[in-house]
């Protein structure tokens, strides 16, 4: 049926443009043939810019995240600055001794997003890591939408329904939530492109060699952007392929699907080889461990979150905020809304007997079930109903994946389903429901959910720090670790100094009373003697605290028995002259 739709549209296109193809040069013909794709790209880019303008955002000083997303934001700003710095200074980028100095941090255990950091390096060099972070989110929104559009248009050959499908994928609740300090998790343009390559291969539009080459390169870029999504995508791809083999076992494409499975495995193997340095440090490097990082119950979706919007959603998000707070978990990404649910129901009714419709149904249901975690939670109340994620939680590597994020794959299938249904239904119903799908998922740009300002004292934002810190010195910055923006300050200062602290999801590699007191901002008994030994052991030259945090940790600072130097938004406590650390 989809082949017939495609042929009908292609036939109209060729008949309509037969005369034009004789007159226009090859370049203009190529542009004319790609006008829909170019128009969709311009449309998505325009919407991203309007989104930025509506929230009155400052690209150089503000950040596209809520205030509670700032600790996550700081580490990505740090990564955007770290990779160009490490490469330009010819040092091992997988081990950084600029954080948790002098011990260092194994970045193979962190989501260090080297691919985007290197791609955005010119922006970082010219405008700084904050601009890179903000530009990266806007580029991710645009490319996600455009790549999903290309996938939908390949299947439907219909422009406007494909635009709606691309928009749903790019601005789904998963993306709206993870815009809060997690740019690598929303840079997922590779997923629809990989699916598009698979479709083109099954239709014999690309050769075996080209498929393996392109899919290997794109999978590698995905791995070096977000290894978590890479792992879960590999899992979901394997399940989808098995389901496709079963559903299409009596069709003419079955031999192609068999070959596609083999080529996909080959691409995955090549990607594993290309990603081997990262994998080695992640599995066997200093501080590596195979255990789970989070409890599934804390980061799983609530069943009722499918119909209760978060505050990020414009329609109903604010009105239903109290109901949303009763839901379970820190991350609720699976809101669909009434229009999308109705469109899905109509799609399933129409294509329930077609293998394509059954495949979409399997992907949506399986992704949502995995996103519920190891046990089902309904409106904040846990149940004893076990779910398939319980098995994944006991599998090394997969147990580090946050269950709520599996709903990303449901949104890919949903965007395709909405586009296909919209391309085959009468106009009046099509346009009403497609418009409602966009409206019910529209981000809440009328609130302050998507923008905030970090604590960035003038001392660090200017070159003033060079007058008080010698190059390569090891310092303690307060607020400590996850509590503040110390990684942002160091990244903006181009790693002029090292810091005895940091934050990369994995917590502190150090333990003890001193570290606990630095986190809490209050001193326990015997703090001064222990801190003095700690400073000598780590080679710490000074402790610097932001003025905004100084009042909170005044009891700790009073135990240092040192008169501070107050300058440009910070207080500096000298610990004595220490040797500079190597880069």
C-alpha cells in the first residue's frame, strides 16, 4: 500500500516537472527536487529561533535550562571546552587531571560527548562554551525535526504530515524535559537517519557497501554523542528487526531484511572498534564499575503521566501542575496527550492488519512499558506488577540506562504513525487532528521553564582570576561539586587552574569528613586540622567561594582561620603557596 502511495506521488512529480527538467541546469534541478526538504529545514530553524525569541533569551549570558538543571548544564559546558583543550594540548582526553586534582577523573565513565564538542569547537573558540551549549540545543532541535521529517517523507511522500511528524519528534516531552542541562540526550538526529538508511536499503536504493559505511559512521557519531542512547538504540533495533522478520516473513522483502540484519551487525561491530578507546576506559579504566548508577523507581515513568502533562507543556501543564507533582519519579517523559492518542488509535484501526501497522504498535507499546521501569507505578503509588526492565537492570551496561528515556523510541514510531495517517485520511479530519497534535505538545514558552542565569562571578568571567591564581594551581571552588557552577568557571577560564572537585554524575571519587563538609557547607568537629592535612595532600593553594554562597557556608569558612580577600563577587582564602600542577 505504501509503495502504491509512493509511486502515485512520484508519478505526479515526474509528469509535472518533465518540461522543467529539460530547461533547468543540473544544479537547479537538484535544488528544485529538494525544495520540500529545504523548506522543511527552514521551517524548523525558524520555529527554533522564534522559540528562543519568545523566552527573551540571551545566548551569551543565559542558559537554556531551568535553575535545577544547572549542575547538569555545567558539566556539558565543561565537556565542550575540555575536548578542544585536550586535543590542542596533546593530552589524553579520556583522563582529566583538571578536576578532582591531583587524582583526576576517568571520563570514560561520564557522558563527555566528544563528537559534538569537536564539531562545535569553532563556536567555543570564538564565543565561549556557554554560547556553544545554547547553540547546540537549538541545532539539536532543528536537526532532530528535519531528520525525522526526512524519514516520514520517505514513507508518505506528503509534505505537511511529514512536517508534523518531524515536529512531534523534535519537541516531544522527552526532549522538552532533557533540554534542562542534557544537550547530548536530545541530539538524537542519528536515530531517524539510521532508520531511513534501513528503508532505503530494503528498497534497493543503496548498496551493501554504502549502507555499512554510512550506518557505521552515523552509529559512531551517536556513540560519541551519547553512549546511553547508543546502547538502548542497539537493543531496540535488535528487537525491531526480530519483529520485522516475523511480520514480513511471507513478503517479498523478507530476503532483504535477512541481509539487513547481517549488515547492521557488521556496522555495529565496526562502530565498536571505532569506539574501543572510550569503551576501554568506561569498562576497565580507573574507577570503572559495572553496577547500576540509579534506582529504576526514581527515574521511571508513571502510567498516568501519559495523560497528565508536565509544566513544560503549554496546554494544561500549569493548570495540572499539582496533579503532576503527585506522579512518581524525577523524569516523566511519556506524555502523549489526547490528540496524539486519538491519532494513534485511528492509525492502529486502519493498519491493524498490515505488518507495518503491527510493527509500529509493537515499538510504541514496548518502549512505553520499558519506560515504566522494573515495577508499574500508577499516580505515584507503586504496585507489585513486575515489568521487563527488571531483566535489563541485572544486565551490565544496560543497567546504567535510565528507564524513562526508552519512551524516545515510542516518539519515533508515533511521529511516523501520525505522518502516515495524516497522508491517507480526508483533509478536514487530517488538518484538525494534525493541528491538535502540535498544539497539545507545544512547549510552554510563556513560562520561565526553559531559561535561567547561572552564578558566574566577574572574577571568573573576566581575566581578573589571573592576578590571584597562578597558572596550574589547584584550588577548591565553593559551592562544591554538584552544588554549584565550578565546572562552568573553569571551562570559561580555559583550564587555567585545576580544581579539587567536580561533578560528572558519578559522585565524588573522594570520601571523608572534609569532602562531606565541603558539600554541606558546614564544619564538623576537628575540621580545621583535617582540612589542613587535606590541603597539603592535594596541593591546594586557595579556596574560593562565590558571594552568593558565602553566607550559607559561613560556619565552615570561619574554621579556616584565614582572612579572605574579597574581590569581584568572590572571597579568596589563601592556603599557602603550592606548586602548580601539570596540564
